[in-house]
């Protein structure tokens, strides 16, 4: 059974990557790099429409990482106008210094009233792996999970920075139970800021395989995971 190397970077959403941090990412030689929802958010605009004006600067920073990291980057999220001229929260997918595609968040949070729900596919094939993407509150969207089940998706990437209502222990229990119920590997990466806690983790049907410690909820954490899959891998 093939093993996929997945790097996650629990990152302060307001801070750029330094050259040293980009070098550390490249040295891990992972197949995938996951960055959290709301990263990068350097300009801290006061509305999604204002933030969308900085779309190119955000994407350029991801392309800078891709110059040395050869895997697939799921590059956090930023606000943009999609092809239908609707304002959405989109996760850029980057490989080999090319912006390949976008995943658009489908389940909006209570503060995202200016946005439209995304209409893109939730399932992608890149880096030889067929995988699902969820952003923030998408984790609770049953229709997406039904799609994953129908297509027998084994690996789910959850880009998160939502303010959860669960405690640290409840979060672990929730993701362990969800992974067991859906028979999937869930790799969650969180963004941190002054009011957002980071609870990045990796849950498999057997339980929580790795998690950020309770004392690291407000810290930046870089971790490379090895995930063994039984299907959905094509190399």
C-alpha cells in the first residue's frame, strides 16, 4: 500500500513565510503542503470585497513557495471573484509554480454574508492522489460527505480557521468519530491569530494519529505526516 507524505503548516494567518521557513518546507520533500483557511491575510482588509483586491499578492506568495517546494500546495484561502463574477472564498491549488485550480468554500460562516457559496467540485486528482477538500464549516456539510462516500474518497484535507465551539478534548473526539464513521483519513490544518486557536490533527479510522498539543494552540507548527492509503492512488 502506498504512503503519501503530507506536510501541514499551522500558520499565523497574518504572517508571510520567511525564506528559512520556505526552505524548511522544501527539505521535507512531501507530496502535499496544506495551509490553513484565511492564510494569507496580510492586508487585514475590513471586508471580503476589499480583500479581493489583493488576490494577486496572495497568489504570488504561494508561487514563491512553489519555486522550491515541488509538491502540490493547497494554499489556504483568499477572497476572489470567480468566473461567474461572484465573490467567494477560494482555495488555490498550486504545483510547479502554476496556479492549477481553485476549490470554493460551499458552507459559509455566520460572518460571511458578503460571499456566495462555492460551486466547484470537492474532489480533485493531483500528485497521483484522488482526494477531497473541505474548507472551514464545510466539515459539517452532509451533501459533500455523501459525495465523498459515493466516490469512495479515502483522504480528506480540511483547511480550517473557524472559531470552534468545541473544547480541545471535544475536537479530538469529534474528528476521531467522524473519521471512523466515514472510513477516511482526515488531515486538518488550522490557522492561528489573536482570536483563533490552532488544533491541527490527523485522524484515521483507528483514531487520532497525531495532534497539536494543548500548549501549542496559539503557536505555528510544521509537521510532515505519512499517510498510508489502500486506494485512490495512481502512481
